[in-house]
């Protein structure tokens, strides 16, 4: 049984994860952390990490990027692995995560969907084949309450392409002006509106044909499934390193 401490338990994703976890026989959320508190989550909720006195196996975070330092400090003190699902980390924060992964197992993914991560893996194979004859554009759509743009997922997909190529590429965020498109650009476009859960299109546009990789998240449950899979995975590892969803998927291609 994997015992999970859920940070950000009263947020939208926290509540989805809490409900979904009831369907699993081999894991349990034993406590939650949320500054607003709650008495209807089915487990004890503390307003801060320091107040928590419940034993756990994995700390799962679905909150905000500015909570990172406290989460890492707490995890190092407890010597327990952590699954980071928040987005919007700065370059300095990403470097901090990388550094601390030498001291304890850390899981981080810009998107917890198994489908998105499969697309990311496929893009590394496809992009080098198509790059010379296709222009690459990424469009992402999210709800009007999302605070970071472009999404961490759009950057994950863009980085998968960029890192697979042996030529220099440049990210162009949105498109304006009066000059034509440069061949080495990867366009990244963000749309915010309504209650869109998360849609991503990677477009390879060539002469006479267009190839699209599309992923539509129909509910937040898709991210909750991935997060719980990550908790189960990292609770069994022994090596201090940075893990991601590709480790959980386990495909080698």
C-alpha cells in the first residue's frame, strides 16, 4: 500500500485526485496539506507541512510553483520521495530540482498525462525526419484561470522537438509583425478561455500536406491517473535521481 501525502488537496486537481484514489486498492491518501483547510476530504488536512504528523511514503504536489522550496526542504528532512505536478517553474527552480534530485528521488513532469508523454516520445523520432521539409507550430488551449503561458506542456513538446534536432531552432511566442516566417522557427501559441481543460496540437506543415499530433484532455482525471501512477512508481525506487513520466511508461523506442 502506497501512502500519499497530498499537497494542495483542496484545489481542483487535489479534489479530483482524492476522489479517483478511492478506486485504487494499492494506494491511499493518508493526509493532505492546504492553507485553506477542510474537514470533508475523508482524511486529515493540515494548513502547513510543519503541522503534519502523519507517516507517508510519497509527497504529491499539485499546487503552485512558489511552494517548491518548502516542499523540497520538508522532503529532505523526511527523506521521502516527492512527485511534483505543478507548472510554471523558473529556470532557477528547475535547476534547484535537478540539484536536490541527487539527495532524494524526485519525479517531475510538465504534464501528467500518459498520452501527452507518449506524443513527446514520438516527436523525438518524427521531428528529425520532417524538419527539412515541414514548418513546426504548436497551439495550446487552456481555461481562463491558468496563470502561466505558454503551458508547461507546450514547452515540453517544443523541447522534445528542439532537443532531437541537430540544427538550431528558435521559439516564437505568438506571431505578429510584417516579416515572413523563418525556417528555423518553432511557433508556440497560447489560447485562454472558458473552462478548456487542456488541448495541444503539434503541426508539421509541408508543401501539399499537413501532419498533426493532437491531444485533448476531456477531464482533469487524465492528469490524476498519471499522478497516482507516478506515486506508485517512485515509492519503489531506490536511486536518488530525477524521474519523469517516461520512466513510468517504460517504453524503449
